[in-house]
C-alpha cells in the first residue's frame, strides 16, 4: 500500500509489515505503562481467522521511530441474520510528543481504507467518555450507547483486602457477608429450577459440539450483534492465550438451548457471553442461576456482566445491581453505507455482551 505522507508532517503513515509488532508493543507500554504480551498480540491480530491485519502506523520520517498507530481487529457482524466483515478499533496509541498533530485521524482513515479494500463494511469501538468525541468529530462515527453493568455480590474479601490491608480482618467480615449472599444464590437457583425443571446446565472447558445450531437460532432473533458461530467463539475463548474460560451449557434433553461463557479475574467472575435464543425469561434465569451457583466457592466476590439488548437482559438479571457504564461508550459506523450507519446508531437494535469488547 502506498504510504500516506501528510504535507508538512514529520511522520508518514504506512501499513503494518511483519516485525512492526516490536515497535507497536513498545509504544503501548511506554504510553500506557502496561505490558501486552507478544502471544496476546499475535493471537488477536496475526492469528485472527477473520482476516487482516488491518494496522496503520505513523513513523517518524527521518529517525524511523513509531509515533502512533491505529489497529482494527477484524470481526464478523450479524446484520439481520447475514454476515458482514467489521473492524474493532483497538490499541489506538499516539506518542505524547506527537499528539494534536493529526496522527489519530490519518492512521484511522488509512486503516479503514485498508479494511474496506478487504470487504469490510463497518467499524466499532468501546472508547471511554473522554475519548469517544474524537471518533465522532474527526472520523464521522456515531455514539450508539452506553452498555449496562450488572453485578451480583457474593463476598467482600478482595475489596476489603485492598482497603484495610490488615491480616484476618477482611476474611472475618467476609465470612458473615458471604453466608447470607450464598444463601440468596441458592434460593435463586432453587426458584429457577422449579420454573424450568426440564432444563439442565453443565459446566465444561470446551464449546459444545452443536454450538453452530444454537447460533443459527440466535441469529434469527438478533438485529445487530457479533456473528457468534463456532469459528468466532473458538478463537475468542478456546484459543485465548491469557485466560481460561468456563462454558456453561444449557440443555433440554439432547437439545442445546443456551450458552454462557465466563472467566475469573481478581475475585470477579466475568460473564462474557449469554445466549438464549428462545428469549424465555425463566429459561434464561435457569442458565444464569446455575452459572452464579458455580462461583459460590469462597474465592469469588462478585459475578459481573456488561451488555446491552432490547430488554431480555433486564428480565433475566433481575436482582443484580445495575448501572450504565460511561467508561465503555459504544461507537461505530458503516464504511460506505449511510443507511447501515443510521441503523447502527439505533441502540435498541443491538445485542452486546462483555466478550464483545477488548476486556478479556
């Protein structure tokens, strides 16, 4: 691809070339103070089964060091039951000495053009409240929604250990709290079992064999969502180099009726996926109750879910505390289809879950 050389700039924009990841990871660490492993980076971008990489880098013309980059992670999007290629904007980094020089705009446009040439139709991102105006103002994206965070507290040990830093005291306080909370989870599970007695939930370390059959049903009831077939889910969870996931499989007899995917981090059980094509609240509560019961083990302080849909989540997650999450504003647009951009801007059309973001 021909380099993009903005007039009067000390830098030039080029497409990714093998080996550039060393500079990309170095800039990420120097600007954000966080380490990204090479294994994680390769899994997300080079080993992504949906194409790419779609990465644009701004290099200093003379000294040849990286001053910024824009990364689009390819993903499959479901639009009214049909599959289209999208790009998730991630790891946007600009060197502190080169901010407000147009690096964000030029690398962004360059990456989107690269994606479009490969057949990409949409771009999305989850920037925070202070960052998303840049996408809207300079790249023509739409602010779509703030997802809702739902939390069920099981204990307080991890939180108190961070706050008190006193031996034994957090564990003593936690024991009393946990007994009451766990009884509540057990009661919730008993009620869910009584309401949907013909269902069973199994906890596994692999996806169920008939997951594509479940997705074929799910894509009939969603308008806009990620395309969650076996290829996507296996790459996203089974092949993830950083986390181990639990697959909570809901069945009725020999028929797969639902799937939840979770992992734990710092005492929090993160619910990444929640798929129940029937949209039956009692069935969804059965899956959720058994998933929560799986974490009543003394080491988990809370079950947490971040997502958005037209109302099913609200029914199923009744009893969880609930609040909007302005730290994860969802934005996006179609690349060359204004009608699709307008459709994407309608929050009620979307079904999103925690796993759709770059959070685990």
